[in-house]
C-alpha cells in the first residue's frame, strides 16, 4: 500500500468513530473550500512568497525581510482549535 492509500485508510478509520453529522460538515467545508478556487491562488512550490510581518509566539512582530537577510526561510503553519 502506498502513502495515499495509507492516509485514506487512516482517515476512514477515524471518521467511522466520529459523529456522522460532524463528518458530513467537515467534508462539506472541505468541498466548499476547494470550490472557492483557492487552489488556483496558492503559491506553487519554488515560488517566492510576498514580504510579510507576523507576530511570533511571544507577540513580537517579525518581518520576513529580517529573516531572509540571514538565509532561506521556512514557514510552518499550525492549525488552531476547531
């Protein structure tokens, strides 16, 4: 089995343990997001990201230019509580 099949099996196993209405709502939200055209607007691998400023975990503002001056920049996004 490949990675895609493993992930699908894991998702189906977890969904089977959840409230079917919640699963329906999650799938609808995912479908709505896909239908919004967002996939056409995301950065592609290797694309340059726009300059930005964000607050760090301590609430301090950080500008992407300050980090890029030191070398390549990698961003990690963590999903919040749903």
